[in-house]
């Protein structure tokens, strides 16, 4: 099966167009993914690939087949996409944090939820500077998308945010931090990222929240999705894995955090503190060390290097110490092999990862699901790009929430780690847009 293509030249605001495509009602399920100055919109599912704790399910042409997986499931996902019969395919979707338990052989920690959902879209739109490229297996969709893109933009008031109270759960979170610090000081592990959720007590317009939040953030990647029962919007500070078609691999650990954005002088002072605080420097260096070790598991010997080390990255309401670890895929290795090792991001799980999983399950009050997982795109040419799901808002089964965590090491204090979660929640909480009464009534039928 092949795609028909249409190029639409012109000057467009990609954020506005992505939001328009997401809210137009033409597509059943979609993913918006921003990478490197380009926005991708993928709508309607041509081929579905879904992983749970037992099997990999592939749906195409109305028929679903399921195959049990052993070892780790991502090799079967790669094979399913490669065997889809779609020429020049790209796949988009999400991986939940609990996929990590499956990859690690800890099926006892996996519930009944889906762990990964990727799809090859019927229609794909790439929004770049000066041109929009539309690809669809349905030729009549090309004209419909062109008219949608060219429709005059109706004047509208800027969306008004309804900020979310992020103060709940302090005592429980600080108690959890104290338990983790005790385990670390007893030598049981080095680091755990412990997170907390904050419920949003009103109906949210996720598309408008994405637009407003993207205007106020400086992410490495951003995303908006409605797929597999999940709706989410987020402003990812880092990537889990970037793999090019020629086999170059990059992972981008960010660890070490201070607030950012309220005052230039205060921001500069906090930046200086990042470089001199032993806790922050150790946390970051340990994360980079593990990233190098993981990359060495699937990269060619001698190809792994640290291309950038401890450079401050500004991400919305916070600033982080950031590094880049580079490598080249070894012969016979694929992008999904890289993802299977690098997932979940060391900066959102712990060191070592396996004992960190036990603390996360034992101390957090609900499964993480999308939080600290990935939103990703992969392609037939062997490339893959996976954004770490942080600084996001989530909706499922009538509930909407935010979530943030902090990296706990031996020198952590409960008070400071709670404060760090508040700083990170500040990238999203002030920009949440309440759904209008008219939209809420329409959604209710």
C-alpha cells in the first residue's frame, strides 16, 4: 500500500495548524509530535500495533492477530511494522512506563493495561517552515486537509488558563523521599526518581492547553495525542533515544534542577548553584555514566562518547544540567534494540533501574502509565525518535491529572525534593485551559 502526496506551500503557524487538525473531527485517533522545528500530525489508524503483558496485537484491514512475546516485546513490534506492507511507513504512538517492567522480565509488576500503542496512520501531515506535506492512503483526504489548512483563521480570544493547585500530597511525598534516602544510605541503590500526581478538578480543553503551554515552554519535543484511550499534551525536556537512518544514536539525559523564569538575576544565581551543588552534580554524573554503559550494550565498540556534558538547559519553569551521549548502532542492531535498552530514561527511573522499580511500585500510589514513558515516531528507514513524557497533562476514563518527580540520592532532603516537583509542575499547571461549557456539552452528546 502506498501514500498519495500533496504539497501545500505558504507561511503557516505550525502550532495553530496542528491544533486545528487535532480538533477538526475528521480523524479517529491522532498524535501530534514536534521535533527539530517540524510538527507531525498522524491521524486515523491504518495498522495498529499494541503490546500488553502477554502478547503483541497487530490490527490491519479489520483483522487482529496476537502473538505471545518472550524476552522483550520490542523486537516483535519492529517486525510487525516492517512487515506491514505499507511503503514508506512512519509509526507514531506511546510507550507507558510499565513497559520497562516487561522488558526487565518483571511481569509480576505489570497490570492488565496496554504497555505500548503504535500505529501507521492513514493520513500524515508534516508542518515545516514554508510548506506542508500531506500524505494519505485515501486520496480524497488530500483535498479535505488542504481546505482545512487554507481555511481563514476565525478571530478568537486567547485561551484563558485556569491554574491548578499543586500543593496537595506534601506529607505523603516527603515521607516517601525519606524512605528512599534511607535505602540509598544503606547501600541498596544510588538513585530513585519518586513522583506524585496532582488531580485537575475541572474539565480541560487539552488542545487549547497544548497551544498555550507550547507558547510558554521551551521543550526538546512536544506532543498532543488521543490514542488507545489516552489523551495527553506535553512539553518534553529531553529525549530517551534518537536514532538516525544511518545508525547514529543519541540520548539526552537531564538531571539536576533549579527553578527558572521569574527573575534574570535569580535565574543566574540558581544556574551557578547547579554547577556547585554536590547533590545535583552527583545526580547528573551518575545518570550520564549509566547512559554510557547502556549505549555500550548495542553500539559499535569505541563509538560511545559524551558529546556535551553538564550544559544548562532551560525548560519552561525550570533549568537542568544536560548532557548528550552519542554512539553508532552495532552491526545487526536496530533502533528498537536501542530503545529496549535505554527505556525508561535513567533520569525518570533510577540507578540501578531494577531496584528503583521496586521503590516506585511500593511508594507511588498509582501506576505511572504514560508518565516517564515515551511518545515516539519511527520510520521504515530505520530511524526513531522517542521523547521522554514529562511536563505533561493526562486524561483517561474521565479523570485528568498532572505528575512530576524528583531525583532522590543520598544527600536529598524531603523538603527540597517536594519543592522540585512543584517547580516542574510549574511548566504545565499555570497553562491548563478549562473546557468551555459549549464544548463540554458537545462532548457529552
